[in-house]
C-alpha cells in the first residue's frame, strides 16, 4: 500500500500551468493512471505521447540532430509505460514482465483495437534507454520494473493519429489475473499540459484542454491551442 501511494504522489503533485511550456513531468502527472487490487498488487500506467519524448530530449540536452530524430521517429508510436508490482514481499517486489502485461491488456484508439508491436524502428530502440531514464529514476527501486508497450500510431499516409495536441482518445482494459475484474482507463487529448489550461468564458472556472463544454455552465468551449 505504501509503495502504491508513493507512485500516486510522485505524479499527482506537479502543478500544471499555461504560463510556461510543458515539461515531461507535467505530461506524466496528467497521464498517470493507477489500478490496485487488495493492499499489495498495484499497476501504474502512463501514456507517453510524442511530445513527451521531444520534451525529454530537450531536458536531457541531447545534441540537436538527436532531438530532431526524436521528433521525427516517435510520432509513429503510441507508447504506454507500465509498472505492475506485487508487493506481497516488500523486500523483493515481484515485477511483471512485458509478456504478462501485454496478455492482460487491451488497447483501443477511437474504438479501433490496437495490438502491442513486437518490433519498432531500430533507431527508436537505441534512443529509448536514454530518454526513459528520468521516469525510471523517479520510481526508485520499482524503476527496474518499468515496461514500455509500443502501439501503432500512423495512418497509411504517415500522419500521426493520436498526439497530445489534437482531439483523440486512447482506452485501456486491464486485468491483474485472467479471471479478475477489468480496470478501465481512458486518456483524452489534447492534454492540458501541452495545449495549455483554459477558462470557462462565462464563469472563469479552469477547464481541461480536452473538454468541449464547461461542466458548470454548459458553455461551448473554443478548441485548445498549443
């Protein structure tokens, strides 16, 4: 229980602000999702959109050619980061493998089923270990259990179908065990961390970038502008 609360706090206390550019931590805070069964089994998920990888490359001060490569290559994928940990033995948590997580997960984008890819561009594979360092390090001992699930993200013309700046939806159905209950999660874009916070034109209340209407006044909202 202590570990699950820690993971929740790490990515729920980062304030989002329209006054500054998004950071990788802002995106993680907004896309974090958690499932828990009992007091010892917890799974944490993050949607890492293309913008997350671009921001991380900048924060790590990678050479300009490498940053350009990240921006060009990572738009081809929807990448989900997962830590599935059984904390029954607190001294040695059992961390699920990629195969176990894939078997228990069902992804869809706008109603279209997405299968986890077995292979990605070799250049992406080379860049990931460096780029994922910040997230893995923030998880402490559980960082060794971080798994990345790549999903396809481009149409036949090579245009990204899901980004942090355009309207879209990603859904996940996850089970801890084959016969266990289903935990459902959804990510809605655009992300406030990237597109910026907005206010209801009538009451001034803050609203999420992905909302079409103010939930308090029913006021139609203008599309978010990154």
